[in-house]
């Protein structure tokens, strides 16, 4: 809706000051370029911070028996993470089909340079569950759709 207001303002300025039309258009293009470059710079800066985050997930018997999926989150960025979310997925070794999945989120604050380790339940919550005839510890665990809030 802001575009309509800006367009009307430009129209009024061009009608009121026809000799300055070139300057008005040039000034407007300069402002648009400034805002586009600012937004692009912020997006690029955020992506650089996200690229410095490392996460891994594995079946780990050193975790509690009811929460055997070990998630290691390493914040190598200069930003403080205030929450994260991801989708845990499991595949049978040598296959591409997903046999188990679960969306998780955590509001754990992770300071720059800190490593956060936590354990999660397997999807469905039961270790006795066989996934395509394979036990949870024999699956290939990974994640996707990793989201971070700063």
C-alpha cells in the first residue's frame, strides 16, 4: 500500500514542479536503490551468521534411554541464538525413503561460541517401535528445515 502513496506523491511533485522532473525521478531511484541495498545487506549478514551454525544429530546410547537422539548445536557465529527448530528425519541405511520424522523446537539461548547438547525422543516416543523392520539405533538420523532466531 505504501507504493500507492509514493506514486501519488511523485505524481503531485512532477505536476507541481515539471522542470524538476529529472531530479525528482533521480532522487526517487536513489532512495529505492538505498532501501534495496540495505535489505540485501541485512539478509546477507543474517545468512553469514546462519552459515556459521553447526548442528548434528545421532543415535547415542549415552543419552537417557527414553531420549536417545543426541543433538549437538555449535554456535560459531557472533550472534546469540534465542531459539531454533528443525525436523528430525530417519532413513534406513542405503534407502532414500523417510521412515520417521518429527518437528522439534527449543527456546534455548545459545551464546556466541557456545556448544549446546541435548537429547530428544525418537519420533513416536517409543524405542520398541520398529521403523520399516529396523530398530531406531540402526537408522540413519539427520535433520532438515533448520530454522534459527537471533
